[in-house]
């Protein structure tokens, strides 16, 4: 009986000892977990700070600064990326905000593709009221400082001026400005071609290479006499398909009726594209 009682006490003591050891182990695990949590929280803070510094390096395109920062942060067990990989990472980060831009502008006449890790080729498409006309190519270096490499744009387009104003600080605005000038250029040329093809009663046509200065003559009958009308169109805004200045004169302009007719013609040239203005003049003055 005494032996059984003694055995029961010993068993109880072993249970208590096991419970104490388990409690101690749990406390140690909890302390280790708490310490590990604090270490992880400190690591997270360090990584966030490093991320901010990396973003700053990416925004300036400084691949060397990125590599130095990664070496400081990295360990021997982690492979450090090379300069080319970092440069590519910088470029991807730079291109990220342009992807949506390219998607939108592809519908309105601009598309682009990467030639290599630092060069983009942009194709600018032009059209006149749904009729596709010419396409132009423009290659540029994207890494700062951005640089135009080659292009096939007409010499009359002030490309370098637009680049000096916009290329470094706002690439989408630069491409939009170039597209606007090109589209206006081919539209003015298209209008002149329509005049030459469909209005053979115009004559003595003179133009410049930018198609922003145009002179021509056409006859207008006034009773039994025929007057020679001289027209000068000036497009001071290279983004415009309509002239900013119109001069219409003739030898018999002193007569009141002719003055009114000339002013009516002038307003047509100011408000309508060239071939449409001529069509209106043809209808109003019964020209052949």
C-alpha cells in the first residue's frame, strides 16, 4: 500500500517536472520568436529604406549607384547583378510609364519598339481625314540624357528645336509635338495635290518645302470681263492645316462688287481647307 502511494507521488512529480520543462521550452520558443520578429521588423525597415534609395537611383538612371547600394546590402550567398542587368532594370523602370502611353498613341499615329536595351525606334504615322499618308521613323537613346540618333523627317520640321524644349523633360509631349507638325505638313501637301489634280483653272502655283507659304492665281468672271485673282496663303503655325494669313488681290479690285467678292474668297480660304475653299468658290462664281 505504501509502495503504491510512493509510486503515485513519484509519477505525479514526473508529470509536474515535465510540465515545468514544457513551460520553460515554450517560454524560450516565445522569446526566440519575439526576438526573431524584432529582427524581421528591423530587416523590413532596412529593406524599405533600401527600396527608396534604389528607386531614387532608378529615377536618375544611375546604374552604378544601384550596384554600389546592392553590394552594401547584399550577402555572399546572393548573386549580385552586373552593370548590364542593372542598366536593363533602369530602362524597364523608365519604360513602365510609357507603356500605357504607347498603347494609347498607337491608335492616334505613334508606335514604338525597343531596338536594344537603350534604344527605341518610334514610327510616326500621318493621315488626312482617315486617309493614311506617310510614315516617318525616329530612333532615340532613352537613357538620360536622351538623344536623337537618326530619323527620316523632312528638313523643314524643326525637330531639334522641339527636342531642346521637350525631349529631356517630357518624352510623350515631345512625340506628340513632332506628330502634330508632321501631320499638319502632309495635310497641307495633300490639299495642294488636290488643288493641282482637280482645279486646273488655278495657275502659277508657287510653294516652299514646308508647304506653309503658297501663292497661286485663278480667274473670276465679272460680267463680260475676267479678273485674275492672286492668292497668298501663310501658315505661321506649323501644327495647323488652315492658314493664319490670307491675301487675295486682283487688278480690278477698286470696284465695290469685286471688293466684296475678294473678301468672301478670303474668308473661305481662312475657314476651309484649300481644295474645299476652291470648290466653294467654283460653286459661288460659276467657274469651270
